[in-house]
């Protein structure tokens, strides 16, 4: 155990260059030799807070190179304990010998790779001149999503909404030195029709993005709602949009996809593509500036392995 590197959240936070991480994830999605089985998803009761928690196990192998598994718990009510909802570690392995090379703090790794995957999708799906963004949600992902999207598009103005307005203002303040302005807003409706990109990262069980407010040319990035009883966008949003996913495995996990599929609003064959097909250029992304696009992300083991490899290489080069 003494030879196993410990890569903590501080290192990950201080050593992320989103353009680099996005490229690492892009290369991994286009590499057909990486093996990723379906992740384990286990809900279990948490009577103390009267809200179920979730255990996720996400393995991936790159034969003859590296491998790893992420072990994560999601406790939606952790705000009352002043703790993040996501807790976990990533075990990074040598794929040839099987030894553990490093243990990485998974909360920061997950936030960074999730934001990078959304930005990667945005390269294909948002308008190239997108200059404004609405961030829905004020959790740990919010600042990362803003920064990641701004690394691939010329974002000048960002609006952020959260159920806790003070928290939204705090995130805006923390990003005051960026090359774009960030303003906390009181309602989603006041800006949703005005922006080029809408990103949402919440645990909402009722839709926050309503299709009636959408305008032509917008890109909607759905990152939260990881369970079947959660939704961030309504049926009208799905009906109006060209829909893409990070992977087709997500069709069974999130209410944003499960419910429209069940109700016949969306058919699986209507989904235009995923990150595998986009990065290999077998699927085209945005067709024109009037198209509304939706990207639904539930996370994938390939993103974790790519991120672990990225941070391991940075750590060992110091």
C-alpha cells in the first residue's frame, strides 16, 4: 500500500485545464479498445433523512494500459450536514499487472469529468458563436460546467439560478475573475429565452426547463436527474429538440429519457447519437443555427478512466 499514490481533491481542483481534459475524454470515446461494462446502480434506504441514497460502481479497462473503478455514494440530503451529495474514490490500476497505481478523490474527479463531457458535447451541438449561458443549479457541478462550456465557446455572459439564491450569488462571486460575467437571478423564466446554452445540474423531480420558453438555436445540457423519478426538462423540450446522449445506457436511468420514452413522446430510434458516434464522426451534430439540441448526460466509466489517467500523468510529472 505504501507505493499507492494518493491524489486528493485539492490537486484535481488546482491542476485542471478543461481544454486538455476535454481532449483526453474525446480520445477515449473514439478509442474502440476501451471496455466499459454497464455500471452497477444500487439504491438503498436512508431512514434518518427519509430519502434513499445510491451506490454506484463504475469500472473500465484499457487492455495493456490502465484500468479503474469508481465507487461513489449519492446522498441527496447531505446539504443538511453541510456535505456534498457525492462522495467517493477512484481506484486507478495497472491493466497488465493489476496493481493499484493511485487512489483519487472522486468528488472533484466526477465534477471535472462531467463538466468536460458536457463541453465536449457542446463542441458538436451548440452554435459556434454561443456567447450566453444559463446555469440551473448551484451545487458542486455548477462552476465547473460554466468554466468547461466557456472553454469551448466564446461565453461572455452567464446567469445562474438555484433554489438557494445566496448560494447562486456565492458562485457568481467566486467566478468574478473569469473572462465572462456571472449574475445570479431569482427566476429561470427571466433569462431562459435569452441565452444560447442552458445547462442544468439538479436533483429535481419536476421539470425546470419548459419547452414553451425555448427559442430556436438553443443547446440544452441536462446533467442532473440521474434517477427515473427525476426530471429537469419537460416533454415539450424533448419534442422540440434533436436529442443526443452521452451513452445509450442512460436511457434506462434518468427520468429525462425514461419518461418520454415510456409515454411515446420519444422513440429510441429518434435519438440522433452519443459521444461515441459524435467523436468518431459517424454522427453529425448540429445541422443548422435554428435547431434546438438536447444532450442528456448520466456519466460513463470511460470518462472516469480518462480523467484518472489525466490526473495521474499530471501528478507523476511533478
